C-alpha cells in the first residue's frame, strides 16, 4: 500500500471488512452505497477475483451486484492501515484471522455472532486478547444479508466498548440512509443476543420441519427469549439490551424464515436429514451449530437452565427430532416467570 493511500485511509475515507461471506459482502455493499471506498478481505482467491473483475461474489452472495468502489484483497495487512474494520469472519476463526494480521486498525467492529469453543469467550474478549491496542465494538441486530445488500431498511445495535467517544467515530462511518445503528454501551448484551438467537433459530426450524404449527413456533420464541434473558443476565448483560434489536428483534427475524441459515438447518433436521450430512455439505456457516455446545457448557458453568438450547444439542448429536420435542413437552409445569 502506498503512503498516499495509507494517509487517505487514515483520514477515514475507507472502511475495511474482514470476511467476504454473505454477511461481510452485504456490509461492504451497504457501506459503498454512497460511493465510499470499501476494502474487503477475502480468504478465497476466487472471491477476490470475482469482486474486483465482475463486481460479484458468486460464491457467497450471488444475488448482489456490487459497487465498483468495493476493492477486494487477500492481504490482511492492507486493512491494518485503516481506522475502522468490520470483523465478519466466522466466530470460531476470529482469533486465527486477526492473529495473522500485522498491525491493528483503531476500531474493530465485531459483526460475527458466536462464542469461541474451548475458551468459552465471547468474540469481544477474543479480539481484545488478540488485538489489545484496538477499541472493540459490536454490531448486531435483525439482518438478512441479501436485504442489506439490496438497500432495504435495516436497524441494528452498535454497542461500543469505548462508549460515546467511540460511537461518535463509528456511527457516521457506518450509518447510511437505509442502515440505522442505535447506540448501546452494553457490549455483553449485544454479543449474547446474537449468539443465543442462532441456537434458538435452529429449534424453530425443527418446529417448522416437523409441521408443528405457528402456535408452537410462537411459544418457542417466547420461551427461548426467556432462556436468552436468564443467560444474558448471568453473564452481565442488561435486560433492556436483550429486549431490543440485538436480542428480541434478531430472535424474531431468524426464527421466522428459511432465509436464516440456522432456521433452514433446523428445518432440515426436523424433516429427518442427518446433522452430519447437513453440516458437511454447507458452503456457508450456520453459526448456531458451532455455538450450541459452547453455549450449553457456559450455561452449566453459570447454573443457568436452558432446556431449548440443550434440546438443540441433542438434535445436532443425532437424536430423533420428534423424541426431543416430546421430552421438551413433558417437562414439569411451572409459572411463566420462573427463573429455572
């Protein structure tokens, strides 16, 4: 990268996106919607070539025609020179990817949703360990990639670990007429909502795959939200955050449509397909499948009962869907507001 380009990027004219899956590509397209330069890092050389030559990402987001102001690169160091980079790699790869980057953007905005296996750390703690010089924020909310790429109205939570000073830097760089961030300083809440809803979306997909009806799905969403809240409060999140865009909002969206990778995975499980086959044949990542065992381990460590999350873990281990649902329905009756 030339000194001229580096100086221009340090003035905030370019935002970087680390990860060129469907969500990363959609965010890059959203950021470029006003003609801003966006630098998109892709692991796959063929994706770099597609974006730069054809303004497409046929591998992960074939429906979107991309702005020519998006430039793809396979060199992470190109993004280290920027002030702001959105981290959109799968949650389990964040440590490896950022650890291989020499240099650090001032602000790293986590857009992935999950909890790291082994360490049981949320992504913001992983990033803080790997890149201690960066200020960390979390962007989360009800978002389907293809809608964001198409410029349809979207609202998200932007939770800033650096509080209002960081918000004042990031909000103008990220907000667009059709993409509206709302401020929060509850980073834990933003991360927990995004991670837990992916697991619950698998459960809702199972309900759909089994043909159990809309009543059952609505009940599962409500009881899943109760699990999310119990878990979040135990880990320091605030209930009002989980009631907002990055909690309840995201939960409703991903539990209601096959456009959700996690919902579609659950639907296929409910229809009797093998979890091993489903996960091995996927080009894109259903984060809930990777988060589920980690979530249950962390819940057990904190003494939080999460029967729906535990049921999803059984399904992913190959238990028959109807048997798992029958066990859930046979649980003892209790007051709705019970904490366990």
